[in-house]
C-alpha cells in the first residue's frame, strides 16, 4: 500500500521547481518526476481491474499477417491500439510489454506537452494527484489517447505541419477522442464573449440532455458497428450521478482558467474555457464527464501554469490551494480500493 505514496512524493519534490527554474532545470525535474512514475505504472502486475482485460485481449491477438479487416472487426479495441498491440506481440508474447509501452507513451507525451508550453513540473504533478490513478494506472488506453490529444493541441496552437496525425492517432486508440478534437478545431473560429459562451453552454446542455433519445433513434439503423456499440455501453453504464467533490474540483479549475483567459486571450486559454464548459455540460451525462474530465484537468493546468499566467495574483492563490489536491489523491485512492478498481500493488519484477 505504501508504494502508492510515490505520487504525493514526486509532487512534493516538484515544488522545488517553483524556486529553481529555467529551461534546462525544468527538463531535469520532468525527467526525475516522470521516470519513476512510468516504472510504477508500467510494471504493475494485476494491480487494477482493467489489467485482466488488457492481458486477455493481448493473448487473443493473432499474428500481424493474420490481422485482416474481418479479423480486426472481431477484436475488442480501436484499430491503432490493436495494431500497436499486435506489433508488440511480434517481439514478445509477454503482455507486460504492452502495459509498459502504454504507460511510457502516455506519460512522455503529456510531459512533452507541459514542457513545450514552459510549464513548471508542478503542473504534471498536480495532474497526477487528480487523475493518475484512474487514467494512468487503470484506463491506460484512454491515457495514451489523452497524450496524443495534448500533442495535437500543442501542434494546433503552434500550427505545426502534420499535426493532424496526432488527432488520428488519438482516435485510433480511443474513439472518444473525436469529441475533444472536434471542440479543439472549432475553438479557433469561436468568439468567446460572455454572450457567445452562454449560447454555446446552453446549446451544448440541451443537446446533451436529449442525446440519449437521439442516439437510440440513430442506433436502430447502425447496429453492429463497433463505435455505436461502444457508445451504447457508455450510455448503459450504471453511473447515474457524479460526486459533488468532482464538480467542485471542476469549478475550481474553471475559475482559474477563466481568470487566465481574461488576462490573455490566446488559443490555449480559449481551448481551456471551451473544455471546461463542455466538461460542466457533461455532468448531465456522467459517463461522458468521467472520460472528459481528466483531459479538461490536463488542459486547465496547462493554462494555469503556462508562462503567460505566471506571477499573477491568481497563480499565487492557486499555489496556496495545491495542498488540497494531496487530500484529493488519498480520497481517490481509498475510494478506488473500496470499489475494487485497484488492489494492493504487485510489481512484475517482484513476480519474476
């Protein structure tokens, strides 16, 4: 159980990056923080409920030459994820390579995103406190997709060539990525005045409230398609309400993102505002909120810790509030243990 303290410990260590900071020092902090977390997540062995599914799916994969379109449709998962898993299986039949590979990609992509935005390493440490257990430890495939989305955001902001490859990679790992990518693309065209933001929020809310009925009508004509069946599973999920603390956390981050947006109307801040509005709308569709919220947290922290937001009063206030996120982590840990989503940690190295 004590091994789970690694996340709070690296978060405490990252506070030093607030005092000692330049581009080279930041890189060292990211390295010292992310490397142990990669090994912690990547070497887990039957420590989460989803681990069993990843192992089973990996063992059922055919050889790369047998991966025909027909066979592909019969397998669980999105095409790029299946292809990635199959390629790894060509080198080793050990599913632990898949778990470690997913952890490595997920955490390195997010670290690169924060580092390129000149965020101090405390940003990713706070993200770990908020979302590591669910996204980087349990739902690692979605964690990889979020990492690709973060690279797409960075490339979109800076107009990088071939940037849409990251968007396709995210969708190829998890179809839910279509939703945030859509909002990223349209953000550039939106005018985010109070009136426009209110209209957008109300429109989204109305659509989400009637989404289940709209989907049920549409799905009658599209049965058997993977993405449709996946959506049906989401909507049939027994989660029917959201812990008020989750909403309070979202509102807290939204407040600081909004302050940053008022001070600087750049594209990253606009994406942060849109993501928070969408996340709050998704509280009426809980399973969507649970997917979208970690990505919203990642982007919100990028806004708050970006170089354009540093040294302001709101930033200093946020720093004073960060100890609350340590309590959040331990409450989340206890909740996930009680719900049976995570277990006592077993390392693959100890098993071997």
